[in-house]
C-alpha cells in the first residue's frame, strides 16, 4: 500500500511532535505523531490496526493508478447508483423583494408555471418514481411562497405518486422569509417539507438596503419574526450575502438573532457568502452564493472570520465535505417556470446553457458545460481534487465569458483549509 495523493498535512505548533492530517477523498481528519506519519509516508512497519485504519480513511491506497482510475470514475459511479433524483423547480419569477444583486432581475416578473407545465413535471416525476427513484424537490423562485397554491398542489400530487410507487418524496423551499409564517410551515410539513433555505443579509440597516420590499420598505423585521416563529418546526438553513465593506458587521446579526430568542441548536446551518459580481457589472447573490465563492484574499478572510463568529456563538456551520458542481450529477436538474431544463439555477434564461425541456427531455450538455474539465493532469495530481472537481462553471464564465476551464480553488484552499479544519475541530469545545 502507498500514500494517497489526496492528502494534506500540517504541523501542530501547539502540540510539538504531532501533525494534523486531512485525507481529502474521505474528508477524514486525523491527529497523529510525526513518527507514525513518517512510517506511513515511507511505507514503514505498521500494526494491522493502524494499516486498516489508514486504508479505511483513504490515507493508504493500493496504487496511484488504481486511485486515479477511481477518481476518474467518481461521477459515473455516483450517477449509476443514485437512488434519488433532485430537482430544483421554479414555480414563479415573481418576488416581493427587489434585491439590487438579484441575478433574475432581467427576467423577473409575472411569470409563473402554468398548470400544463406542472402536469408535465408530474408526469416526468412519476416516470422516475416508477423506476424506484426517490425524489427531492427544491421549490425555487422568484419567491417560491408567492406561488403557494401551486407549490401545495405540486407537492401533494408528488407525495401521492410516491405513495403509489413505494418511494420517498421530500421537498425544501427556497424563500426570502417574508411569507414564511408558522401557518404556512404547518400546511407544508405534512406534504413532505424537510427544510427551508432563507436569507438575512446582516444587521437591519444592511439587510434592508440589500433586500428591500418592492415598495422600498425594509424586510428585516418581518423575516426575523417569521424565522423565530418557525425555527422550532422546520430545519432552517440561513444564508446571507456580504460585501467587502460590510462583512465585519454580520456578527451583529447573530447577536440580534440570539437576543430575539432563536435557538442556534435548532437551525440546520448558517453561512454567509460574498455578493458576487455579475458579468454585466451588477452583482449576484442567493443561490449561486451557496456554492460559488471567490478566491480573493478578502473573501477568504471574511469567510474564516464569519465562521469563527458563528462557531463562537454556537451556530451550526457546514463542515468540510467533498463537493462538486451540480452539473456533474446527472440526476440533478433545474426546471424553469416554462418547463425549460438547466443544470444550475444561475444559468436559467441563458439559451446556450438550456439543456432541454420537460416535453423533449435532456439533451447532450457534455460540450456546452465542459463536463470533463477537471480530468487533466494538474487536477488529477492535486490533493484538493475531491473538494473541488474543477470548481464552479458559473464563476469561470463570469471571469472569462465561457466555461472554458476550471475555476481553480488551490489558492483559496492553501490559504484556508487548515483553519477551516481547526475551526471544525473546535466546535463544542
Ligand atoms: S455552476 Fe455549479 S458550482 Fe457554480 S453555482 Fe452552478 S451549480 Fe454551483
Ligand atoms: S481546479 Fe485547481 S484546486 Fe481544483 S482540483 Fe484542479 S488544480 Fe486542484
């Protein structure tokens, strides 16, 4: 057995003679003595137990060729064995907020899914379910709760179909929180609601400037009131979009949430991301912020700072995990309000990145989305590959105007991985 390519090790200055080891393929984190580490690296003598542990955690592998073949087949294997289909469904492009950074701004308006398109969606979902697939839907917008009757009928019909075929149907809602009352959550839970992703952009003055109602009025108070009212009922995933100028004030939001009575232990996750620049000179937030992120030094510093502040106050943060762009997962699709299909919510409305329709099915997007962009020597030799897989196609397109290569995260991971892992290890201490 030999040492995997996919690892990073760091000395532990506070613990002389010991090191921190991160096996990135399994996201395993170990603390071990330098002498044991030296034996692992040099192929020295190990006890059977040590050997088994290092193999299980992906630190030792049979050969680099076999490891490389395994990496190359990652998504083929995942896609072939996936039991669940994941759909992001856009019910409406209407929204009661007018966030200046909204990427849907150019095509937002009175456009909602017709009953014919909703029927077609159900037909496709029933086909998946008939093949024994579970279905997870993220209801999305615009503001998904502005289409509540449609959301309820869609979920109820999918739930009935799941019962008929003996599979599981669950759904999440992406909501700005304005209409997220306890009554609404109580109505949606029996239909399969599992989590709500919502947004607070910092303390009231910042949030109200970044996420005003269409009328211009601030939305902070009503959203906080709603989150307080529902956070014991449903898992809340709270995000927020910061700028270089305002991220240091986001801890004020955390204190306001605590003072209002929000119990961090009941939340699913809280995490903040930078408002992203759009290619047209505007800015972009929300959905892309959940996976796209910048590599500029101030963004790295802001992420680490905010993670520290969250952990210090007992808020749950997402842990280090293997991650890849949704485009790699053949069973994940975004359904536009008009039945168009995409591979990422931020590509909605971009004709060249439309991959098909509910009526015609999914076409071949291998070339348009540069599917194998990470299958190059540099990435295959990179310890960060399991955490990156070539980064974000959308972000690359922002930078160069095309999905013509990777969005390399090496600089960002070099600068932050060790601190992220140390932060994770400090949770609960
Ligand atoms: S292109 Fe991929 S990584 Fe980037 S925002 Fe879309 S789904 Fe996320
Ligand atoms: S894009 Fe960069 S960080 Fe990501 S796997 Fe390739 S070389 Fe590594």
